[in-house]
């Protein structure tokens, strides 16, 4: 490439164009870093490098909020999630499973079940950081599209970034729950009839 005088030019960078393209990326990264440091996003601890599955015949909750967030693994990788937060939850037929593949051994499944029959799982200030959730949901007094930073029906800390999408409801019921998640946290988690099994092969909740 030559300049206006006909001289050969190598390695020229169009700095104005570079700045226009780079600044939004830097700004987004900085915003994520600030939000993580202030606790505005989901990451409150380093999650593992594995997602796990959670199933239940039903979840009933009072004080529901949902918004986008970011978890972070031990290597610093940012993982986008949908944060579902419930003040008080009752979970029937809870199943949680994770599969790990080891050299020479193959797949090993760890599964946990609880809350069968008349003794459901009880949770307070429950946070689910999920990449997928399926089921049949019923909401009471739902608000969809509310600014995530103004959510006030879920747990006290259940708020996302300003101007980001959020939704909340007075109560929620989900039947036939299927969730893929990075993390679950709760202020209180009462597991009635807890059972844990480790088996060779793939044995997942769904």
C-alpha cells in the first residue's frame, strides 16, 4: 500500500476506525467487571466447569424474580445465565444430576434426590443460575419487561443491571421442571428424604 506521495507504507493502523470498534467492547468488559465486583451479577463464587441438571415434578414459590446475569468459573471465564430467584419455594420430587467423564473409566454419574411424597424440599432465598429451563408455568401478578435493577418481589438481592430486562411475580408454579444450570444457592435448603448415588455410566434426571 502507498501513501499520497507514492511511498510504500506497511502496517498502518486506522486508529480512528479501531477506536470506534474497540471502545464498545472495552466498555462492555469494564461494565461486566464492575458489576461482578459490586455483586450486581450472579457470580458470588467460582462455579465448576460443568453444568448439571435439575428436575422436579413441581416448584411452587412466593416472591419470584428473573433477570440476566453472569457466572464465572475458576479460570475466569464468564458464563451467561438466567437468574431465577424465589423468596420461599416448595419443591416436589427434586432430582439433581451431574456426569463426569474420566480417562480410562468413562462416565461417572452423581445423582441426588429428595422431597418425595408428602415431604417436599423447602428453600428460602433460592437462586438458580440456569442456561435452560422448561416446564408448565403459572404466574400470579406478573410484570414482564421491568427494569432488572428495580425488581422488588423476589429476595432482597435479586436485582440485575440497570436498563436490563427483568420480570417478577407475586407467586409462581412450574410443573414438570427441567433445568440445566451452573449454580444453585439458597439461604436455607431443607432436603427431606435425601438420597445420593454414584454410578458408572450416564444416569441423568432427564
